[in-house]
C-alpha cells in the first residue's frame, strides 16, 4: 500500500503529519512532504488517519 501526495492540493494546514509522522514531514511553511510512500506493516491506520485529516484531499492511499 502506498500513500500518495498531490502537492498541488496541499494548502499547508499540517493536519496530516500528526497521525503519521513516520510517513509525512512538513516543510518550513507547513506543506506536506513525504518521508516514505510505502506504508509499513502496521502503519495502515496512521496512513488512513492522515488521509482523513487532510481538508483538501491532497493525500490518497493506493493498494
């Protein structure tokens, strides 16, 4: 499973990083940057929470 970011939709709210810090970093302006796209074993709940937290639907999970 992969967590993908559409950076054109990211508005820098930073809400996605809190549930999935092992997958997502924030740049100096609060925009999401992927640390890893491959969701590790046991990380699916965190990835789903990050997707749900994004108000602009910039993240999506792909199987």
